[in-house]
């Protein structure tokens, strides 16, 4: 009896090499401007072309500005990387969603929303958060630049087959809890190494109740616990999300695809190498306090005391708190913050903007806080304008910027200054991730909205203005 992961992996295994590595066929490779230039140079040096350009899709995202996108990027390196991606795609006949075009955006937002990502696929990208696509029932994972070249040249990649793990979440979520809180809670319990060597399937009644966009948030951060990737079995929610999207199957082909997709689930007797179950009722709105995504707690609770930390972990725990300017046992509620970032491939979709706008409607932004609200794609930006979200945001003192990776990482103009605190809906809070010396607190869009309004860490259900 096979797991969902085994079904997809085995169906795409071209051969098994001596030593156990698999030559895995890849259905779709996404590329962007940062990890693809060297791969194309490698093809030229070897005198070979792209094997199946129709299976490759490009979208610049990491380096693009989120204001004045009609102008060239101010950073010379970024400008060159963006131009190089366009040249490479033109030379090799690869489709590219250029900056400013209707489908441009973060690759992990654009893929699902256009219907290019479909259940049962194998998907890779030179980006660690490729695991996002697993929410649609795919085996999706990040690869290195040499592997990007390998897929361009052969449409296959060499990989060792990971172990399997299932994480079950059962029950109804408490008020104010979103999918970002679910994954931050899981990582806080299992640690950043809890999924190492495994591909994770998220399951249970809580997961089945989530929207597609919420599922993407969870799969996006599966790698933050060391996993190779994360996935969720496709169901009626998945099919309804995909139906009618531009690159999804149409007409009779849709019915054929649907019949195939309905077979994508873990068999009842399938055995996982590891299995864990959590109760949804235990999850609260979360915030991180350290320098890895596993250092998280409910926003209403305090940072752990030193005696609660294993002895061998105390030096790194104290080093992390030193960087953040926190103390063991410190209460987080009421901590003043400087920046709020809403966006990224984790929480830059329309549902995230709706949640943020729903909280801030009729209120005013804290005057001392700088807030960047960045849609994950041009389509999300268009929806936000059409639904009146931009109007709500502007009346509350916010600005809707243009799409891109933005302040998730310090590779564009959106950088957090040294020493400043930023509540971010992105995926990583490493030292310097958002800029040299920046202090990042990961959270969901509701916690971010509360911080933006009150200028401090606030439980999203606590509103002193009401």
C-alpha cells in the first residue's frame, strides 16, 4: 500500500542508479533571475540546448523593485540579472512572465494561480520554498544551480528518495488562528530538524478544512523543519481551485485529468516512516522570538526561561536572544515594533491581503511603524484593487505596493534597517535575512495587522479601540 508521495515519485522514476539515486523525471521547472544564469552558462559551455523548453516557466521575482516597476532596477547587479533572464529565455524559447506583465509575480504564487501547477506533478525550482506547490498534491522541492542546469538539459534530476512522514492536525481551529500559526506551531514543537530526511504529508480534519491558499502557506514552510518538501492530498477543494485557470486542462481533458487526480491519496494501510498528530485546539496566534523559525511561541506567552532549554542548546539560545535584544522569560505582548511586512510566497496571496484589510478597516496605522504590503503577483494586485482592498488600506494609512519577493530577503530595495524590529509574514527570521542587523519576528497576517495598527505586538483578538 503506497503513500501519496510514493505514488508520484515511483511514477516519475526513470531509473535507479547503483547506490540508490533516482533519475527523476520533472514535469515543470520554474526559474527566476537569481539561480538560473549560471545554469544557462553551463549549457553554453557544453554546447547543448534546453531539452523541453515548454516544461520550463520563468518569472523574475527576487530582485524586482516593488515601486516604480516601469523603471529599471536601481541596483546594477539586480538590473543585470533581470536582463540576463530575459535574454536566456528568448535564446532558448522559454516562456517568461516579464516584470509588469499580467502574470508576473513570485514563482510560487504564479504557478498555482495560473494552473501551471497541477496534482501529481513533479516540480522543481532553484529556490528552497518550491515546496509550496505540494499543497496541490505535487512532489515539489528546491534544487541547486547545478541541478537547475541538469533539468534544463535533460528534464530529469538525480535525487535520493526521501523517507516519508505524516503530520496530522485534527479538530477545529480556535478564533484568530490561521494557517501560518499552524505551521509555526508545528515547527516550534518538532524543531528545525524534526523533518530532516523526510517528505511530509500534512493530513487530518483541520488540513482538509483549509482553503488552497492556506494549504500553500503550510507546505511553503515545511522545509523550515528540515524536510525535503511538504504535500497535501488533492481533494474537491483542490479541483475547485484549479478549474477554469488558464493553464489547467479544459473541456474533455479536464474530466480525464480529474479522474487521474482522484487516485492521488495515501492508501488506508500505507505506512509512513514517521507519524505525528497535533490537536488544532492547542494552537494559538504565534510569533517567533529568535533567529530560526522553530523559536516560536503563542503571542500571549513569554519567551522560554533558560531552565526550560536543554543544557546543550543554551549557548545558541542565548546568542539568538542577544541578536534579537530579548531576554529569557520576557513577555512578548506589548513589545514595540518598527516595521511590518505582509507578503512573500508564504503570505502574499489574496486571502492574506483580505485578512489584513479586514482587521485594519476603519482603523489607522500606528504613525511610527513603516508597513510594506506587497502582493505576491500582478493577479493578486489586480484582485486587491477590484475588491476594494487597496481603498481600505489607503484609508487606514497603508500603501499597496507592486508584486515581488520584497522584504522576505535582502536582495532588493526593501531592506529592514539594522536593529529595527519587523513583524513579517514571510518564512525565515535568520540573522540578516531582511537586511544586515534586521530583527525579524515571523507571524501570520492577523498578528501583523494588529502590530501595524497598535505599533506593538498585540493579540489579534484583543483590540483596545473596541
